[in-house]
């Protein structure tokens, strides 16, 4: 068994072959060097309550234009809305709806546990780990961006974003 | 490299490994963060609470309608007490699933911790909803309910920030505010550690065996 070489080679092959979505993870700040705004690293938490779940993502604005995310949509949910979790002055975990999320030029905004998330409610499908979820994000400047999120175990996205810091 | 793959496998779910690998490729060119690389086995998840918390002298109800005495029914056991609500999309599911995954990944007394989840949003956290929610995470998790007053009594005994159920908006949606940390009670019946929603399953897995033995720092 050569566990050390094989997995490394497999991962390298995966990165090289899948191009687009994964290369965004490769370096810091403004990976979308082609000057566009992209939504990447999109995952959907496997719903623990079948009614509701959270979408995690990174908005990578490689353009010179300031933009703002104003809406999200998915065929798997009746409602999709933007929220920010936080802790209030008394130490309570809270959540507030957010009208829009601004993204400065050449910067990234990460939606991760404890912070920003898209809340999907009234899910009309059973979502299992590995399922692909179509999502549409509406930006004031970039317009509509459609992506596919992957359903992951809750917490998996948190671990990834922490490694990215 | 092998460490990262081992960690993914450790979390238990095969599909999570697949998803983890897809995203894990992003980490190829990252050097380990210093604290991760230098982490000694003596490190702990969550935070130490000193002086420790006692258990609320309150009787709530299980999802099957039986009384559950927060003191008598947890006597001498390793237990975790969570306050949350089932429609919480962002935090409650995370540390509950992390704890469940950790308990599945290890053997020994730590894997048999008594996990209590009090659904503070009594309007939506009905016994049936609570039961499906907690047992879907781990078959031994215990969902607890009660009157808002009893739940508040238990919460407030711990001096946690009070539970806040917001006013419904035009669509009937309302927000729920609750303390985002769970208490770990060791077999001495004292809560020595608090765990936040960002606790990783690997951290729980490392702490559970020690907590089960009464070690908490």
C-alpha cells in the first residue's frame, strides 16, 4: 500500500481536471482574475430539520466594480433569504435578515457558519449528501449568477473555510 | 496530506469524504496553520467554566411525554445540555451533528454520552418535530420540551441569556434568540466545560473519552 503518494496524486488530478470551480480555492484575493464576479465553493448543509437549511458560499469579485447580492433562489425551496448570524450584547445567538450583501471590487465575501448564510425554507425535496442543488444569485451589477451547490454534512463547510482562513 | 484524508474519513460519512475531497483539493498548496500543526494532545475543545455549573433543578418532558428530571435522570453520567430550536439553520445543526459524528467515531464510555436538546421554540418544536430532529442526528439523542416557563427556568438557572422569541412578521416568521453554547456535565454532575456551535467533531471526539472519565481540563 502506498497511501502517501496515491491520495496526493488523486487530489492533484482532481484539481487539474475539474478546473473552474476548484481553482478558485487556490490562492488569496481576486482569483477571478478574468475580471468577473463569481460565486464559488457553494455547499448546502444536509438538512437536519427537513424544512430548512443553510447555503454556504464565497462571492469572488474579481472585477473593478462594487456589487451587492440582493436575492437568492432555488427550485428546491419555496423561500430563500439572506441572513447573518451573530451574538447579541447579552450573548444570545441570533440571526437577522439582510437586505443585501455588498462586495467590494477585487475582494471576496465568505458565507460561513456563524456569519452570513442563505437560508432555504420549505424545502420541497429530500436533500442527501452529494446531491447537486441549482441556485441562482442576483447581483445589482453582475445580474443573475447560476451555480450548482453540493449538499455536504453540516460543519464540513466550516472546516474548509477555516483552513482557508 | 494523509492527515487531512484521515480527518475526513474520521468524520464518518462516506459521502462527506467525497465532498471533502472535492473541496479539500483547495488545500494542496496551503501550509498548515501553526496552531494546528503544533496542537498537543492535551488541548481541549470549548472552554473551561470555573466555578462549574450545576444542573437546573427542573423537570421537563421527553418527546414521548415522560417526565425528565434534569438532575435525577442524568445523575452520575456524562451529559450535554443544549438549548436551541429546530428551525435554526446555521448553528444548532452544526454542533449537534458534530457531537453525533464524534460519538459514532469513537468507542468507550465517551460514545454513550447523554445528549439533551431543549427545543425553546415551543410553538414549532413540538414533540414530533423534536423527536425526528434529534433522533435523525443520533438515535440516542434526547429531545426535551416543556412549558415556556419551565424551559426558561432551566435556562435562567444557568444564568444563560434569556430565551427570546421574536414578534412574527407579516408572513408569520419570527426569530429565536438563545444561548449558543452547550454545557458538558461530567459524572461528578458539574458542568465544567461549555462548547460553542463551532466545535469540530474531531474536538468532541478527543474530549468525550476524557470527560467520561471525569477529566475536564
